[in-house]
C-alpha cells in the first residue's frame, strides 16, 4: 500500500517487522495515554477508553470486534461503570433487531434468492458497457438495502469477473466496474435502517428522545431518493474518471457472449423453489411489519405496546420482537416439504454458526457501551461544552463541519465505530445549540457510509481491491471526488423535503426534553 501511494518509497516491511510494529503500538498506546486513566475526573478517565479504542479501531491493532470488548475490562477498572452495567448494554433491543435481520438475510443468501434477483436485473440491463455497469450497480444497491453490504459485494464480484472475461476492456475500465459494485453497496446500505450498522446505531441514540418521529418507513422516504441520486452520480463520475467523455457512445465487443453467459447462469438456477418462495413471503411480511410499526400517516401497531391489560402496566414492544419471531419461523418451516422430517429447515443452526457475522454485533455493542460510559461520566457533556464556540456559526455551517469530520474519520476507521464515537457528541451539540437533533444526526449518519477512498474504509472496498487490478492512487482520487459530491448531495434532502418531514426548522417538543445523563452533569 505504501508503494502504491508513494512510488518512490522503498520501505518493505516483512511479516515479522509488521508484527513487531503492531505489538509496539498495542502496548505503547495505552501507556502513552495513561495520564488520562489516572485523572480524578470520571470524564477524563472515560476519555482514556475512547482514545485507546479510537486508535485500536483506526489502525486495526486488534480485530474490530475484540477492540469493542475493551469497555468490559476498562470501565469497571477505571470506576466508570460496573461489569454488569457495561455488559448488558451490548445486547440492546436495537442489536437484537439487527441480529434478526442478519439471520433473515442469511436465509436469503442460503436459498440463492439474492443471486436470482441480481442475474435477472443484469439480463434487463442492456449490452453497452455503461449499461452493464448500471446493471451491476442497481441490484447491488437494492440488495444492500436489506442484506449485508459485504455479502452482497462478495456475491456480485464473481459474477462480474465472469462477465469481464467476455469483454474486451482496458485496465481502467476493469477498475471502474469493480469500484462501481463496492460503491453501490456502500450507498445502497444507507437507504434503510437495517441496511448498515451506522443506521442502526444512530437510530438507537435517537430513540432516547421520547416520541421522536424517525421510524423505518420515513427513513426510507428520506434516504432512498438520496441513494438514487448518489448512485447516478457514482455511475457518471466513474465513467468520466476512467474512460472519458465518449463512454456513453462506446460500443463494446463480446456483449452477445455476456448475454449468453448471464442467461446460462440464470437458467442454471431453475424454477423458483419452495424455500425461495417462502423466504420471499416471510421477508415481505417482516418489511411490512417494520413499516407499519409507526408509519405516521396512520396508527401503527406500536400503539399496542403502551399497555399490558394482563398486568396493568406500560410495556414496550419494539421491532426486535416480530423480527425474532420471523427468525424462529425460519428454523421451523422445512426448506423442502417433499423430504418431510428428514429435510432441513429454511435456516439451520450450523449455517448460522459458520456464516453469521457475530463480530458486527460485538462492534455495535462496543459502540453502545462506549456511548453509555461517556454519558455516565459526563464526557459527552464535556466535549459538547468545548464545542460551544461554534454556536455563533450558522446551523448549516455547523452541519457541514460535522459531516466533514465524519467523512474524514470514516475513511480510516469503521463507519460503525465512527458513528458510535461521534453521535453522543452530535446530539449534545444539537441540545446546546437548540437545533432539531435530526438536522445533525441524519446527514452525519449517512455521511459515515460514504467512504470511498481506501480499501480499509469499508469491507466492500477491501473486497474489490483484493480482486486485483485497482491502483491505490486511482481509488484515492476518484474516492475523494465522490466523497465531496456525496457530502454535497446529502445537504439536499435535509434542506428540502426533510424540513416538512421532520419539522427541522424548529426545536420540537420531544427534543426539548434534556436527557437524564445531561441533567446529572
């Protein structure tokens, strides 16, 4: 990577040297920051944990999920939160909902339903290179709205490689096609709450405000048009960057072979099987349940969660409960009724054990623990008070600064970790500046997923980079352009239709209620 970025650099670290360097950073980081850990202020001690985890996350000194477990060790030792209090934060209702959605997505992958959808979209795309590229980007983005961005990219790349072998294209055009899949996966995940971990993490923070209006349905209404705009921008910019202005009139050789290849792959799937049909039905039911919990234009089933007639007390039934119910059905319904009791169910536990991304759950949990410790120690309040000087700036300028910081950090750190670290501070700033919290939180969350510059920015970026043929310099340059463009496009919905949708020009009553942790500080 160093040689790609700096061709004149002669540094060649072998495996052993890299191991020693990583060990040095693992040991020295906590030691260098030790003055923070022995401070009398709980906020400063919590800052020690934040800084250590930020360095470990950014440089990947440990696997990201392992770094996420540090609060379980450090918070009790530093007197911030006890072990039980810290541990219970790791598996909140939001995490349970995301776990359920990931298992549903795993069932979709195991049934090959996502492959059928992708191949059908590619067959409809057309024969010019630009249309083939769009044919890959659209299904990638759509699938990434519902299943893991990583899994979507990993599924699409082998299909893309097979198509590229049938085309007479340059190295630049190959890079363009590979990057289009990764970037479409990153953008597609922003369109739904379950599309990517930062969305779920941000939603969990926003739900601390009672009666806040954000839900599954209006998230899609808000974010989907932006995702469509960004997909169009990526499609155009990649072509202009890699192939020049004449690409739209260019006719490629070998397109008949591509069409035959895709038809062959699609026909090899055969007729839609029982398990694909049932999983499709369950998935549609689950999405409908998510959408109808609190749709806004009519009473949703969320009103049922306010009162338990049997015990005479107020309870809360979140979207996690029906999500887990659908997951349980996956383990009950047979994948092939003709096989009877000898057949497998739609999803089996060995499949979950081997393929479920447990690390994502720990990563999100670590973010929740970090936020909880920051609030309890008043670190969030302290950071917010240090930023009060920006109150003289227009709200739109403050928003732009926030998004710029998020964009830069998310290029080198996990986007989930970035949102976990910054969202408590962002909400505290909105309270201090008397701004609707959604005005800052929504664009910041979406910006975290617009990470296009480096392979380490997101797993889809890493997958396509490892596929080979992409120069680091090209990825950095086109990624920088796309980051700027997507940063600007993100300002469009928040300053247009987002205003009436979320009443962004006023501080609503639900946002005037100061959080209990802030009151204690």
